[in-house]
């Protein structure tokens, strides 16, 4: 607040009663604050770009898997097979790609 509003200008040690509102120290502070705000915005843009990249990668992965799975065929067969004069339950699984 001390650098943002003129009502707090007397809080700066280089303030003079009849001097300008913007003292050299306050100007330096406002420059640093502006740089900080710009860096924060830049960081926010980087985070958003990273999240967008993650979403696009997930969509690409889903599309690729769907495309590759079209060529996969599978089946399951359950039945009884005679083994040593007894009927044994058997399960057969087939996967073709």
C-alpha cells in the first residue's frame, strides 16, 4: 500500500514535505513491483501452456490408442473338452493383432 497510494508518501525516508510525490526510492519500488507483476503474469502463461500441452497430449494418446486398437481382435471360448475319458472345463483366449 505504501508504494501504491499517494496518501502514504510520507512513509518513504527520502520524502520531502514540498517535494514530488514520486521519490527516487518509491520509483525504484514501483519499478520492482511492476517487474514482479510482469513475471507473475509470465509464469501464469507458462503454467497455462503446460496444462494445455498436457490436455493435448492426453487427447493425442486417446486417439492413437483408439486407432491402434481397431486392428486388435480378441475372443474367449468356454467349453468342455474330453481328457482321459472325463470332460474338463476349458477356457480359450485368443488375441490377434
